[in-house]
């Protein structure tokens, strides 16, 4: 499992706060290279990503799911 520095974690936390709902849903569904840090449950980034996407932004909608499914 890749190790991240505190600087990388802080940068990812700041990035999470700028991501829009569509992008976050796309990352959640497909987890493109370079986004692993967003989903790590052993890092604060995993919780921050889930909280922003599902609590603050409302998570997936059927419309978003259809848009990113193609």
C-alpha cells in the first residue's frame, strides 16, 4: 500500500473541497489513477471524500449515474 506524506494528504484534503459532485461521482465509480488517496479508509482523506460526496453534495442521482455510466 502506497504511503503518503502529510503534505500529500493536506493537498488531497484541499482538493476534495474543490471537487464538484459529478467529478466525485465519476471518481467513486471508476477511481482513475492518482485518486487512490481519496478512498483510503486509513487516511483522513477517505472520510473527507465520503462526507463531502454523500453528506454535503447529496451523492449519486440517477441522472449522474447514467451520465458517467457511458
